[in-house]
């Protein structure tokens, strides 16, 4: 016979999967279930911890135990950077992902801070600068409702962005079309990118900031953005909650034997 906490966890999990408890909904307080005869305080606590470790709920101080979104966001590949989205419209990359997934969004879902910092080694290498050279760091925290999904910090050479909206710390994208539109208007039209992905265990600060369940990993993204003449105009580092995204890539298969150059 399964222990009482396991039985309760399975019952609550079934209610979550059936939609009785919807994503974003707070589960009853532990004392409410105790008073309803579902078990002792330790039993209910163990059941909630089991649901958290299974990725069904997230617990945080001040928010209680909340049902997590079970359908991950599509994190588009090439399509999220379509120039028509940000050059001719106002669909920055994180909004493109929300639209493709059929999920609601607000421009205020992205907050940011901007500061002039000394370039860490990876940033310096990407930009071809000495370690410690001045770069602008534009750090964003992106949320879906009250739940953070990822962080993204873009690093720029001062001469590329000084005096532009990119260095304005106002919350939300950097004006209509976001940062890529700002670079475009400044004469730095983006042409191609390189993205690298790494799965790893989060730091304690990342786990707290992203409200990660115990044992959840993150996907770290390194994005290098180039102009047509291979000038690096942005190097970005993102940290994504692994379970909150489904990474999607759609691309033409190269054939280098026919004279086409395969991109790395």
C-alpha cells in the first residue's frame, strides 16, 4: 500500500491533469487540506513536495503552491528573428514565441536594467575586445504572468548603442521593434546569428529568480549577432527554465557538394 502522502499527491496530480486545478491556480493551503481530513500537516507537505519535484506545481514564499503551465512555450528558431516582425512591425522575439504558441503577452512581461560594465571573458572574446573593456549590459527578466520564464542579457560595444534606446532602462522592449530595430536604425542591420545551447544545473540565485522546482535544470543560450560584413553587434547570454520551453527549429538542409556553404 502506498503511503498516505503518495496517495494524496496522486489525487492532486489527477486533478491538475484533468484541468480541475488550472495553470496559475493556487492549490489549497496545507491547513485547509488538514482540516478537510486529507492527512496530517507532514502528509500534505510531503504530497506538495512530491508534486513540486514532478514539475506540476511551483512553491514560493508569498505565492503559495501554484499549478505550473503544462504546455511549454514554443521557442522558435529562425522564425523568431524574421525581419518583417521587428523591422516592419512590433513583434520582438519573446512576443513572436508567445504568438506562435497562442499565448497572451504584455510588453511589460519584459523588465530590464542597463549598465556599463567590464566585459567578462566570453563577452570580450565574442566582441573581439580585451577582457575588462567597457560594454553595455542590457539585462532582461521575462515573465509569463507572474511566472518567470528566462533571463537574457545582451552585451553591446558602446560605440554601437551610445545615445540609443538600447541604453534606456525603461521597462519593456527598446521601443517599437525592440533592440534589433534600434540597431537597424543606427545603421547596423543584423544579417546572421550563431546560437549555442548548454544544459546545466542552475545556481541558487537563478533557481530563486526563475522560481524553479527542486531538481529542475536550465538551458543556457549564447547568441552572437552579426551584420553582413561579420561585425558583431550583440552577444547575449540567456538562462531558460528547461521545462518551460520547447525549442523548435525549421531550416533548409544544406548540400555543400552542390557549392552551397553550410553554416555552423
